[in-house]
């Protein structure tokens, strides 16, 4: 806590920090049985709350601290899993965001009516958003433009490019929750694979149920609720006419619609599009740039064009990602030399994340020989288990004073949320090594693992 107290004093509300220290002292003096002989656990709790003091400006900290000291860890565990709260836009930044929105959608009929609003109205949160923010524990101001646009959108089809690492999955949850409440019909959140779907359901389950909406994963019901399904789930359920009837009267929210719709053969693309066409309401998000053919398909099949929202970094004028080099090793020996050279220098500063597929066996073999490095292979883990396994180790150093090296598969590299810390950010953010050649869409997704929201990041391809 000394590090937080001295180095981060200007970043959080000192009143809450002193309240935390005072209440912990009182608890220890009173010889509470809950905390007796548990100094290590107290230290972890204090560090966690200290981090939240920096990242969650709108959280009700007194209530949280009281709950934790009383032995109720539920709210603390929830806040640890939720994404970092981006800083609030200033009046000038709101104007910048609105100008960028106008420029990015200057030829968009879909955005024409919304752009007639004054800036202050475009950023004005609705009562629904305020209530949702209470359950999340932080403000959604950077996402308000998109939320307001989708809530007033008259079209039954909306395709949104929300950028990479700007809270796109959070947007899916917001809109799905709004649709479930406003239409009183089932809402299906469709993800590409079970890794992503399981992760998102686990992260946001309590938020959704807190809004009075049932939630399930891998299953569906005709009752009002939010149902997390993979693309494969939808294809299997589509053989059931009861599901088709429910699907057609409900709403569908897609996370990474381009990955779901366009990543496959022509017949697969046709099958997915045919499934999506009859649903009552379709809202689809992506962070990747569509090519001309994909954009034409959206326009021809669904009668709409994709709308694009400015990234947080473009509004705040912060360059968050820096790719230092593109290295092309000609032999395994060359690859080994380059990889070890990077790790030797970088692990003293930040954790290193390696994403690979074809070169996974070689990379794993190389790293097993580096006993001085803390290496974690998470290839066989899925869904929330990946984040859970990384959560307690990503920001820790070994006895040599080095951060860890974390090896992810392509699928994990496309959908794992990696936490950071103040020290890591001060050293440039998480370091990413893309060890194989992937498709353009996969490549963009993998690069999005670092520099998420307002964090920094660097790397080597």
C-alpha cells in the first residue's frame, strides 16, 4: 500500500483511501475473526481496492469497503472482472468526438438524422443508461454516442464499427439489455466461439441479472432474457422450428459480425446470412475494417451501411500502440535468437504476450529451456478460465525481477482481455509478439489485445 499511497496519490480520491486505511485498522484492532492471521489476504484486498480507486471513479467505495471488511467479497470480485473505466470526455473532447463522428459518416443516410442533434444532446445519458451504470459501477460516457444512436435508430438493422479495444463487448451488453427491457422479447448475443461467449457471460451475468433480466449461455428460451450463443449453437438450434419462431420475433446482437458472417466458405456465408435475415431486430458490432465486397453485401442484403464511431484514443489524442519492428526470421535458429533477445530485455519492463498457431510447438520448446523466465502456456484453456488463470499472475514478477511470458493460441489471442497495472503502463504497456502470419481479420483482433481502452501497448510482428 505504500507504493499506492506515495506514487499514486494524485490519481484517486484520498478521502476513500483514508477511509479504507481507517476501517482496516479498526478491524484489525478489534481482532475480527474474519481477518485473524490473514495479513496476506488483507494485503491483496487493499491492493485490489487501491487499483479500483484509480480506475473506477464512480464506484461507491464506502459501501464496497464495508462489504469487504464484513466478509462479503461478491461486489469486489465483480468489479475486478469488469473492464477498466475510460476517463470522461471534456467538453472539448465531446466536440471533437462529434466532429469525428460526422466526418466518418459524412455519406451515411443511417446517421443523418442523429447528426442533427446538438452535441450536448448526443452525449446526454438516458435513464436506462444511468441505471445500468449503477450496476456496472462506472460511467459509460465514452460509449454514450453509440448507445444514444442505437436507441433512436429506426432501422431494424444496424451494423456498427466500434473500433478495437474501445469497449465493444460492453456495448453489446448495453444494447442487448436495452432491447430485452424495451421489447420484452428474447435477445440473443451471438459470438464466434465458446471461448468468447463463456467469458462474456461470466463477466456480465451479475450486471444483466441486476437489471432484472434472466441470462443463460449455450441454451435458449422463449421467455424474456439474454441468451449467449456461439455461431455453432445457432446453426444447431436452427433445425428446431420452435427456436426459429423465437429467433424471428426476438433480437440478435452480434459481437464481431464480420468474423461470424464472412469468415468461411461461400455456402457458410450464405447460411449465416439466411439465418440473420428474418430476425426482428439485428444489431451487429465489429472492430475491423470491412473490405468493399463485405460492405456491398451488407448494403445489398440488409439494406444498410455500416456506421463508424471514433475511437477513444483518437478523441483524447493519445497514441496507445507502437509496433517496434517487423522481423522475418529465415530459420528456427534465427527465430530463437530474435525471440530470446526481445524477452531478455522486455520482461524487466512489462509482461510479454506471444500469440502463435503454426509455430506454437517451436515457441513452447524454446521457452521451456529458459528457466530464468516465468513462462505460462494457456493453450488448452477456454472461456473465462483463460482470464482467470492470467488474472493473478500477469502483473507479478518472479524472483529475478522479471514479468512473465504468456503464450496464447490464435483463438485466445483474438478474444482474451488482458489486465494491466500502473507500473506496466508507466513502462509502455503490455508487449505483444505476433509470432505467425494470420489473416487480416485475425491480425487486427490480435493487435487489439494490447492498448485497450486508454492503456498503452507495444510489440513486434
